């Protein structure tokens, strides 16, 4: 016969039985290994190979090639030319891309949809097609010089900027502007139309609405698009090769010359390492801008 517990007895405070420890599953790790190995083989090995080749010297391994290449005037000029062309082309893309996006989003006109589709089409074309078009139009034997010669009787080409940095910048602006137009149009599409209606009803001029209402909505998209364009123009080789030719030497063109023309593989590897470092730095900036301003919901 059992007795009922008394109210004076101490309560049972023994800990509850512990659940058995979960068994670790190696299946997620096994599924992760193949893509990691692919990434290491596709991206990691070439970078490691370039870094290894950059330390190759006639007597073994060392940093003599790095000192020689980074201290040369050709490298400094190519680096300056690369950065200046990329910055100027990015600035031109931001200005032209913002203008086109504002017109397409807020100035309805017949054929605006067709213009938008044509801008999207440029994204699918290889960059050398733009340079060929520039050559046919503005080359020394292009259509524009032929028309000027027909009208004025000039015997020498009047327009001769195609093989200069200006020609490369204009070609890059033409090709990379859609990379700015698309995100800015997407930002405008998310803008509540009530903001524009309220600003207009309060008597704000169109320029004031553009400056205080429209453009603040576009800054994050402009930052992301500009970062992407700067990254792409920094590594552009096709436009420089077809347009600038020997008159414009950028880092990609100098890498091509060292590695293919003169077969200086260690020197080309040093230049490629610098190019990779610049590209990775700009990519991290682009990802930061995207995560900080674009991917984050409004109000956070």
C-alpha cells in the first residue's frame, strides 16, 4: 500500500532526462564538396598558377620580376590609362544611363518600348561589334569622314579620334550604358506614383521633382550599376584591341603583349596578378553596395 505524498515533502527537482545527442550527418558535406572542388579548379587554380609563374626567375624563385615590372614606366602608364579610361567611361555611362532611364520611365513617347528592347539587345552583343560599328562610322575611311570629304572636298580625314583614349571611352560608354539603364529603370518602377502626384500638386517644378523625389530613389541603383560598369571597363580588352589598337595600352593590352607577343610569361603573370587584385577589390565594393543599398528592404 502506497502513501500519498505529503505537502511537507520537498518537490522533485530532478532534471528531465536528456535527449540522445543527434548523430552528425556527413551527407550535406558530401553534397558540398563537388561544387567547392569545381570552383577551386576553375577559379582557384588559374590564380594560383599565375601567382606561381610571377615568381619564376632564370635562377629559381624570387621577387625580381615583380620589382622590375612594377617599377617600369610601361606599367605605370598602362595602370593610369586603365584607371582613367574606366573612370571616364563609368561617369559617361552614369550620365547617359540616368538620362535614358528618366526619359523611358517618365516621358512617354511612341516607340519607347522598342527603344527599351533595343537597349536590352545591346547587352547580348559582343563588344567588338560596337567597335566595328565605330570603325565603319568614324574611322579614317568611315562613312562620316567620307561624307565630310564629299561636302568640303577635304583630302585628309577630319575626324581621327578612334585610335585615341577618347575613342575607347566613347565605345565603352555606348556598350556599357545599358548596365546602368536597367537597374535605374527597375528602381523607378518601384517608386510610388503618389509621390510624384503629391509633389506636382504642391506646385513643385519638374526639375525640383526630379532633383528631390526621383533622383534620391535612383542613387542605390546608380551606385550598383556604376560599380559594375567600373569593374567591366577596368577589364575590357576587346574594345581596346579593336578601337585603340597600338595607340592605347591598358593593363589587359599590356598583359596580352607580354604574354602572347613577347612571350614574357613571368612579366605577364605579374601584370595579371595586379589586374586580379584590382578586379577583386572592385567586386567586393560592388557586392557591398548591392547588399547595403539594393538587397536590403526599405525601412531597415
